């Protein structure tokens, strides 16, 4: 009975440590997009976020939140919780990431 309790305690500890290490590797990533129209600013911010995540080797979890805060809506911020899961990709700025 004692060995069963120790085994269950060890399994619980391993699960807790693995969950902690996974959670520690996640962060909210934000990207900015600016353009002459609201729709283009949203497009720029969402694409910038996608490429920043790829450049950091992260995969997004959950929805992308986009807010536009300038009076005419031409500056937008997109953010998403993302976790590091892959090796970073080579990117030139926030718009051009190379595959692989």
C-alpha cells in the first residue's frame, strides 16, 4: 500500500512539473499594424502577429484579439496567447518568414 501511495505521489508530481513547464513557455504576444484604412490595418496587424509567432517558434492558442485605437482606425494591435513548440523560423521583419 505504501508503494502504491508513493507511486501515485510521484505520478502527480511529474504531471504538475510538466504542466508548469508548459505553462511557463506561454506568453501573450502582441503585434502592431498601421495603414491608411481600417481593414488594411487589421490585416497588417494579424499578419504581423502570425509572422512574429513563427519567428519565435510559437503556436497560438485561443482566439486572436484585435483592437484599433486611433480615431480613424488606422492603427491596430493584435494579440494572442502562444506557446513555444518549434524552432524559430528565419524572418526579415514582421512580414517575411521563410519556411522550414
